């Protein structure tokens, strides 16, 4: 498992009974997590939570606060700054386990010794965008949700990257990829974090089991003759790392050879000395 264990302002304190207890800067949040099937829970730790997210039987849920939290606050990772806000559906605007991938591709970008153009699809609030810009890449950031793109802009500015070469695009990912093909645009790297299910700005339906492979096939057409890397992240229940490895082998690997790896990604738990699995990633890179 690839572990995101370099955080200082974030900490996974504990997880148990379908929940996780996290420190985000100065604040401790308690949120659902279906991977935490064990029941060993230290009440002294869990009682420290400043806010708890409760699921509703009818879908969604709500936060309950033990103290008044700011509307947003910042956490830092290796000089990068991200704005955190408790949102509906338990999210905070950042997936800290992705830091293990930020470190991986940032080193590839810095070592490339040439300009690197990155396409970040389903780019959310821009964690990967910020990391790639800080490493020296040019980034095209694409997401169908206008609010998430605005949040990404805030994260870029908070990280001191106001003058960095980035384009923000609010669009359906597949439609944007098709237009880039027609425009003759090319990229040295692709990052994607596709949802299990979603809708585009014009009602386009996305189901990852139907759409992931065709999307990757189309993205391969956007790669330069000497691409640097291709990263796929997934939080889809039932997908194993081998699924992403096979997708990459049949697409990017078939055209460019290179090296393919895939694994779970996770966060170390302070209280238990274990690792909480948080998703999977598949990586292709030029040898």
C-alpha cells in the first residue's frame, strides 16, 4: 500500500465502527468511513471531536458542532496550502491520502528537465493541480462543478502560485477531451480522479464502469510522443488496483510501453499503528 505519511498539519488519529477521527490543522473532525469495520474505539480520543458528521437514513446527512468552527481554515503540505471547509456529504474539500501521488508525480515533473503540460480531469478542488504547478508544470484543470473550480483557484492562490500557468475549465470531461483533440492540443501527462457516478453541467450521465476505459482511450490521443506519466485514482467500491493496471496496460502501455504500477493508497492511524485504506491508484510512467 502507498501511504501518505508526510503530513504534519493533518493526522488520522483513529478509525473504528465505521468512522474516522481526523485532525485538520487545529480542528478535530469525526466523519463516516465504511472501511473502518473494526470496533476498538477509545472514547477519550473520540470525545475530543470539535464536529461530527451524522448520516441521514434518507440520504445525505449533517454536521453537529461542539465548538464554533471558522467557515474555512488552512492546512499545509510541503509548502502547499489548502482551504478546508466541512461540506454536505461529509467532505472537507481535500483527500489527504492523495499526497502520496502528489509526491510521486512532482518528482517526475522536476526531473523532466523540460516544460511539462499536465491535464487534470475531474480535478475537484485542485490538490493535484496545486502540486503539479508547484513542481513547475503547466496545468489545465477541468471539472464540471463551477464551485469546485472556484475552490481550486483559492487553493492555488493560498499556495503562493498566483502567477503559475494554469487554465480553469468548467466542462464535461469527455466533451472537453474531444474538443482538445480537434484543436490539436497535446499533453505530457494526464491525471484523473473519476467519480463512481456523476452528472455533467448539461445533465450528462457518468458511470465509471462504462465510461472509464473509453475516456482513457481518448486521453491517450492527447499525449505527446514522449509522455511523462498517467495517473488514475478511484474510490469506486469493488474496483481493485488490478482494474486500473489493466486499463493502463491496454491503453497507455500498449502505445508507449513504460512502467505500470497500481496499489491501494492509505493513511497511517496514530492510535492503532495501522493503515486505513482510502482508495486505489494506477500509475504509468515513461521508463
